[in-house]
C-alpha cells in the first residue's frame, strides 16, 4: 500500500515537472507578431504599408497555427533566414513577391485590383530570440471614383491589424487570417464604436496570456501553488491585477517606457521569487502582496509592449485598453481554473498535496525562471 502511494506521488511529480519544462523549452524563441497594415490613398493608388516578419513568410510558416516560430515545421529554415543580413532577406522577399501577393486581395467597389510590391526593407542584423520586423509597401491602381475598398488576408498569414490613415474617423480592425474586411470608405467616417473597440481587443489580451504569455502563465501558476485557500489566492491575484493595470495604462499612453532588456529579466526574477516563497512558507505575509504588486507593475509594462505592436484605435483608446485588460484577466483566470481542474480539484485536499505537487511545481517554476534570468541578462 505504501509503495503504491509513493509510486502515485512520483508519477504526479514527474508529469507536472515534464509538462512545465516542455513549456519552458518553447518560450521566448521567436514569438509571432501580427502583421500591421496602414492603408492610405495617394495619387490614384491604394497604398498598404506593412510591418511584417519577412523571414516567417519566406520560410512558409503557417502563422495562424503557431504562436512561436520554433513550433513550426520550418523552424530550422526560419532560423537560417534570421541569421542572414537584412539586405539579403529583402532581396529574397522581392524575388518572391508574386507568391506573397497571391495571399492577399484588395477589391475596389467589389472588383479585385492588381497589386505590386513597391519596396521592402529589413533591418541589417537580427536580435537573437526576437522576431525581426521588416517594412513592405504594396500598391495598386484604383479605378476613378472608387468609393470603398476591401482587404482579404490569407489564413496562413495569421492576424492582420488594418489601420486606415489620412482621413477623419478612420477604419481600424483586427482581421484573423482567412477573412476579408468590411468595405472601407475612402472618405473615412468608419471609426469603431467604443463597444466594437472594447470587444475586438478582448481576444488580443487573452491571446497574450493563452497561449503566448508563457512567462505570465508561470507567474500565475506560482500564485496558485502558494495556497488553494481562496483568501490568499484572492489577495495575490488582486495585487497583481491592480499593478499591471496601472502600468499597462501608463505604458500604452507612452508616459512610462522601460526597455525590454530591463523588464524581461525582472519578470523572470518574479517567477523565481514566487516559486521560492511557495517552498518557504504557506502563510501569507503582509509583504508578499506588496512584492507581487511591484512585480505586477513590471508585468504591466510587458503587456503594454504588446499593445504597442497593435496600436490603439484613435479616439477609442480607453475602450480598447479596457478590452485588452479584460482579455488579460480572462486569460489569467483561465490559467487558474485549468490548474485547479488539473490538480487542485483532485488532489488539493490530500495531506500530501503540498509535498507531492505544490513544492515540486514551485521548484520547477523557480528553475525555469532562473534559466530565463540568465538567458535574458547574459546569453
């Protein structure tokens, strides 16, 4: 009987450790970003200025299916492209323009127009573990008296942030790959309502937690493993939420800007802290919520950097910011709910839960966080 009990505990610890380590291996290699397209009209042409990851397109990665390029079958080809000079990548993209353009369609009053790649530029050197973003300009002649255009974006191209420029009340939307925009009036006047902006940014915030925010997931799991009692968990989550809400707003407004080279190692250090503190005690000290609040401020700056990638719709800043934050909170609550369903519900009342699950889980969290601290500061 004793032997079966020990075997059961060992299996639980092994499964928990292996699942969390597998998460760590995938994180922060080359997280995918949405392509951002600024749409304007000049000299009888529709112009789409794209900010995109040229290497991902050249490697043929299905950006709708992965959150990190290392998850793709073409990861090796992608990494090889990342290592090449930017001028070479721009040349390859120019040479393959026809293939890229086959994945997008612009219609003028319902009729498709011919598109061409006018220019492309890619940074000379890539930064290790960071997706290198390039600039591409797509143009197409518009028939006279065109009233509206639509944009179709291929499913394997992933998400597209489409922003109209140069008009009053511009159109803004986040298109999932494989969808077409609604007609965009060239005269403007199609700004999102507050509710539309709020609703459209909820999935953006959620997506940054699940599946893309693996460091934030581990931090939240660290809060979960501290105690299954509602009181301590509520205090911690409340402190974290309040803190990252403050810096998310300040960062999105541009009032606070801390370089990622500082923010990312401290976020990793916060993961180490919660793991070690979980092992040290089960009592919620008065300082732990304070420390978690401080770390939450840094996590909020990390969230703000994501909003910087998307840009907030003009005139709907507050609504979009609130929607993103709600998405983040829903993501965090989902992590806690999944953790509870996976281990808390079944084993939380067992006398060996802390020894067999909470402490080993916290050890793994701390080890992963420590590795990230080293990786983000020294490697």
